[in-house]
C-alpha cells in the first residue's frame, strides 16, 4: 500500500518576515489609519470654524444644530456633510498635494478645465453653446432714446485662440461666440466700441480679468467712440509716475481653480495712486465718500487674497460717481471687468453704474436711465456674458 507523501514546509529564509511580524504590521497600519482619521475628525470639530476660503473664494458651511424634523427629512445630515467637507483640517493642503501630483508626476497640462500655457498664462478653453442676444436689448435701446454703446472685451480665451496659444486638440469656440455676440448687439441697434486690439499681455496670467494697462486702453477706446455723439467727453491723462504695484504676488480666479502647483508665477497687480482721482465722489450702500482705490486689499495676507478688489472694493449693485467734470452723464451697465476702468472714466464723465447681478429683482434699467436723465448708455462686459443674458432679459 502506497504511503502518503509527507510535504515538509520549507524553513523561512533568513531575513523573511514571519507571519507574526506581518500580523503586527497589519495591526499597526490599521490602528494608525484609524488614529489619523480620529485626529482629523477631532481637529475638524475642535478647531474654530473658518468663515470663508481664499482658495475657493467662497463662504464655507458652518456648524448645524440638528432638529428632529431635519434629521427625519435628511436635510440636517446633508448640511453636516457639507460642514465637515468645508471645515476639514488640512483641506487646502490635500488639494494642493493632489494638484502637484497631477502636474509633476502625471504631467497633466490641464487642471479643472484650465490649460497651462508655456509662458505661464492660465487659459480656460470653452465649448459652450452659441449665445443668443435677447430682444430686450433692442427694446431697451428704443425706450431710453439715447445713444447706446457696447464695449465687449474679448475674454483671455478669445485672445489665446486668436494667437494660437490653445493647442489644436483642445475644443474651444470662444472666438466664434465672441463674434456672434458682437453681431447680435449690432442687430439690436447698439453701437460697438472696438476692443479687439487687446493683447494677452493686457490680462493677468492667473486671473480672467484684464490688468490696469488693458483697462486704460479700454478707457481710451470708450472715450474715442462715445465722443462722436458726446463731444464734451474728453480723455484725461494720468501721471505714469503714479502707477503702483503690489508687494505680494497676485494669484487670481484661475489660480484658485488650479492651485499654486500650476500657477507657478504670480501676477503683479498694478493700480494708479488714489491721488489721481481726487474730487470724484463715490456713493453706494447709502454712503458717499467711498474710495475708488482701496489699498487694504493690496496689503491683505494670503496666497489667494482677492487683490483685484483694490478697484472699487469689488462689485456693487448701484453706485454713482460724480465730480466737477464738464463731461456728460453716462449710465454704465457692467460686470467686474469694468471695475479698473471706472476710476479713469469718472475723470471724464459723471457716472451712474449698475451691476444687474446685484440689484433688486424688480429693477428696470430703462426706467432707471430715464430717472437719472443720462446722456448715453455704455454696456461694459467681457465676452463671457452669455450667463447674464437671462438676467438682462428681465432687467432691461
């Protein structure tokens, strides 16, 4: 009868870890993982809540006091999830680490849809639907019975497409949409203020806005065009020696989307000294004497501080800018692109300024123009205005 074959286990080679050592390492890894999770959770709960994030340029979710009804409906659980996500300890560090991995290890030129060009410019390609200019613009032009102009600045993406900076394999139709929109405003009976001469150097590398040089160039074109019907409108020069620059680098809207891993070189945000705009009274939020240039935003600490708010302290629904100028009174309907232009324009004309994103829902732009008895109307926007078309349909 055949004897069963006995299999002898090979002795472990020298240096090979024993099963006991492997078990210890497994338990050590597991325990370390839970300790780290508990530490992060405890830190998130015990640390004072942050109100806003510079990196994301938004307000953060705050702690929630659960209610019986909220728990049953699930609303409070959703709010708690948002709270822990927003207030997570080292959240910004994790985001930056992931971005550096994408750029330096995976060699990806894109981050959150933003393309990093060789010269450090961050470009946001776009493949959006063709814009439709609503009939409200034609009706507005007829109702105000005043000359109406549109200064439509090409977005940085439009300029990058025009100059061949965006790779051919990237789908983007920004320039085509820009031309379509210009044609739509022309058909609505609105006079065009040409801004096609702007170059990429007139824009920030890490932000979608133009810099003060681009804004000053736009000011000159607005004066030159509108003066054809408003001859009292004159360009007022500024002293080149009064130009100032921030000590801290500026990392703008596109840098927040990509992080510093991609925005390797910060911008130098420049502005003209407030003394250049003496005699101009700025009123908003029921208060006059507001600054056109507020350097506190230039001096603010933090990589992602919004230093662009040095111009006009950001956006406001309605504001007026008056002085002793002999120029006309203009109504300016605008977005944030206009902010660095307004101080220059206020040296040449008295201004009523409206940002329709921040006015009451019952605001009527044509009635406002008649009430203020303006001499002309200037729309001042960048080419990414498609999202505002519905708002203008309601407000004009």
